[in-house]
């Protein structure tokens, strides 16, 4: 029997000292190696630990709307909000 676990929070729990050692465990850690704002919000890492970065140009500035336009697609940034609110950090 192979037990398969597939999330970053699960992997942290499995790696903690208070968790039993499971034989034949298959781990699918998600964003475990890069971290993201979700893991930052959960106090799993620090902001300096977040390895995923996007480098893009500002191609438009709209001060009246407090907005900027970036030369990056939605998938390069995100399509989902985070517990902190918003779509990302600049």
C-alpha cells in the first residue's frame, strides 16, 4: 500500500518531529520549494524565503485610479486572491 499526500501544509506536518514515520509514503509537495503568499500568511516562511519572483516592465501608470499596467500576463502573476487580500505584492 502506498500513501500519497499532496499539499505543502501536509508536507510540513509530515516533516515535523511530532508526526509518525509512515512507510511507503509518496509526497507531492506543491509549492514547498518556492513558497508563496499563502505560506507567508501561515507563518511557514519569511518574505525573504519566497523564491518565486516575476520581473516585468511597468508600461502604464494611472495615478487617478491608483493603478499601474505591467507587461506580464495573468498567469505570470496570479488569478487567485490570497488571505492577505489582493493578488500579489509589489
